[in-house]
């Protein structure tokens, strides 16, 4: 593998002692350092209201990366690049101090003015941080890059997302903004364009003539855990479908870009997302299903989870059918579903192909046989891999057909080597590559699709709870597919 030139950069991490930073972001940056994408020419300023010394902050960093290394000297050397600054994002004076620190570190580490501003804080702070960074001249003005990284959620509907985007773009250009969607850092999501456009055998049948339906499943076995404060105001539709599921759908549905660069890919993704049919109230009722888990097997109902109101109507499950008004997809439905407290942690895409127009094995032979649809499964989580289920003849005496899997599933050893999603995304940010980040038009199109669904759900009383923990969600989600003559492939995988 070619060795890359390490990128010089100063990170400024807002929310530097937060849960996400300590659990995911520092280990990801450490792995980049270990693998040589960052060298001695980098530094990070951690920011929050807490008063910490640099040494106290560095001790937190060493703790945070403990699972990534046994090499104490390397961990200490890495942590020596970290600095702490107590900073209230509403205090303008603090930005002036930050600018001075940034300029000093820029000189000390010869960073060539490259700056990454990562806002890992509650969403109400995203806009104000961007504005103050610009107004208080913390952005590099000597030719280096300025990149702003924004965590999720990006708004709670189209209007709030637009307002946030306007705030961000009054300080940064669209090509300087990196909207994080960690599902885009996952191995299988990143493989979709290659699997499709790198294999004529697949891309030539990737359309309504050959594909019967597409199913995206993002199932979790965990419940709301300790995040009720956020989750009860979001719900599965906003938390998983609007972003992760629709981003995956956009890679599955898009046309081939002219070249594999972020600007071209984004154009095609937007085109696909903008051709999703937007439902009116009747369309929502027919095509989307919500759910909330009840009690079962010794685990509490959602409404009895700590921090959840007893009368909460929040959705912990959402499923729906997407129809594209475009020539590629025409009548082929895309189904998406996501929920908490389901039977298993399972992220996967199942693509069901149409059966042959004429089935020569169904009649005329001594033992009529029934062919099955071919199913291509792209496994996201916990296994990573590709499985193609096809018809063949079984080897017993007589003539019988059966299905077999042609599969590539990553070994546990290989999986352990694979970069973590945040590591991949940081790597792309350092390289200025927006391929696996959501652009504003994509986010806007996704909200415009989701808003009518959420509005109807907010305005009507659900009959909750309506699914048992450990199940695959409400029965209505099975009925949704059955009405089209389809059924969920998982968990009844052949
Ligand atoms: N945690 C997770 O697993 C995930 C989180 N996210 C997103 O990441 C972001 C961060 O989440 P998370 O780390 O869990 O949040 P936390 O609540 O753990 O951290 C928030 C951080 O913001 C700081 N902060 C709060 N108010 C101010 C202020 N006025 N000025 C400066 N700093 C302030 C806090 O420090 P202090 O109180 O010292 O100021 C703390 O460091 C959110 O947008 C979340 O939606 C996304 C996916 C998963
Ligand atoms: O963004 C989110 O994702 C997680 C699931 O992520 P995964 O990588 O573990 O599949 C989900 O639990 C959380 O509610 C949501 O905010």
C-alpha cells in the first residue's frame, strides 16, 4: 500500500470532554496518528466550559485511547499534542483567546494554517460556534484550509435545518462544511458505489426491470439507554431514517456519476433523493408505519425507561416504502426500517430480484420445482460482507432445485483491522474529500420527504406500545410489504 504524506492540521474540538469525543473521536484521531496520516505536525485544542490543565486533559486522552494501544510511550507522545482551553461558546472574548492559542500552535507545530473545527456539542450550539469563529477571526487567514465539522442531528425538520444551514453558510462555504453521518463511514456503505459501478454484471440489472424491491434494515437490540432526553424529542424517523437510512438509499438509487469525485457523486445522490415521491396524509398512512416497544422478557416498556414521559408517543420504530419517480426505479419499491429493542443488531441491505419471466422448471418436468428470487445482501453490521442467494440444482438423486449463498464475509481478524467509521471520516476531512458526507441539498431533500410523515404522526394519536422487545417490530410493517406481494427477507433469510 502506498504511504501517504501526513496532513498538517490544528483541530479545535468543541465539546472536548463530551461523551462522543472521549468514546469515538480521540480513538479515531489516535488511529490516524498510529497509521501515519497525522505526524508530529498536528495539535488539538479541546474546548468546553470546564477548567482543566493541559495535563489533566492529556490524562483523559490517554484513558480514552487505552483500548487502541499498549504502547505507553506512543500514547504519551500522542497526548503531548493536546491542549486544553476553557471556553464558553457564547463568550466572544474566549474566541479572541482561542485565536491567539491557534496562531501559537500553528507556529510551534508548523501547521501551515490548516484548521479543522469540530463541533461535537448539542445542536443548538452549531450555528453560534460557526458564526463566532468567523466573526472573531479564528479562521486561518494565511492560506491554509478551514473545515467545519458538524455532528448530528442536522435540524429536526426542513425549516430548522435550513435555518441552521443558513447560519453555517454565512460563515463557511458549502465545500468547507462536513456534515457527519457515521453510517457513511461504515465499510459496506462505502463499498456500495464500487459494488454497483465497478461490476457491469450488477449495474446492468440495477433497475426496475430486474429488481423487485430493495430493503434497508437498521435494527438495534438495545433500547433508548441513557439518551431519553434527546431521543424522546427525536424518534426513530428523525434519528435513523432521515439521515442514515436515506443516505444509504441515495447510494443504492443514484445514477452513475461521471467520475468518482465528491461533487459528481453528490449531484447524482441529490437527483435520486429529489425524485422520491413526497406523500400526502393518505400516502403517509398507506406507506409508513410507526411503533413503540412495550415491556417484555424482564425489560421495561419504552414509557417506563428512565427519563421517558409515561405518556410518550415517541416512535422507537419506523418503517416505510419509498417510491422513486424516475425511469430507473419506476415501480420498484424501496423499503426502509429501523427500531430499538428488536430481535438483533442487524444493519443490512437486501435486494430482491425478479424471477425469470418464464420458469421452465415449474411445469413440464417430472418433478415441478419452484425457483426463488435471487437476493443480493450487503451486510453492514455486525457482519460485513456480500451474499448472493441463487438457485441451483441440489446434488441428490432426482431433479431438485435449491438455493445457495455465494458469499464474502469479512473474517473477525480482517474486521479488527478495518478503520472505525470516525477514523475514515476524519481521514477524508483531512484530505478535503466530501464523498462520504451529506451535502445540504441531500439533507434538504431528505427532510422534505420526512416532514409530512412526522407532521401526520405528531397530529394523530398512535396505539402504543405496539411491539414486543425482541420481535422485529409491529405487524403493520409486515402488512406494508405483503400488500405489494413482498416480505422482509431478514430474519427469514434462506
Ligand atoms: N454521544 C454519542 O454517542 C453521539 C453523539 N452525537 C452528537 O454529538 C454531539 C455531542 O454529543 P455528546 O458528546 O454525547 O454530548 P455531551 O453532552 O456528552 O457533551 C457536550 C459537550 O459540550 C460542552 N458544552 C456544553 N455547553 C457548553 C458551552 N456553553 N460552551 C462550551 N462547551 C459547552 C460540554 O462541556 P461543559 O459542560 O464542560 O461545557 C461537553 O463537553 C451532539 O450533537 C450529539 O447529537 C452523535 C452520535 C452519537
Ligand atoms: O446515529 C445513531 O446511531 C446509533 C446506531 O449506530 P450504530 O453504528 O451502532 O449502528 C443509534 O443507536 C442512535 O440512536 C443514533 O443516534
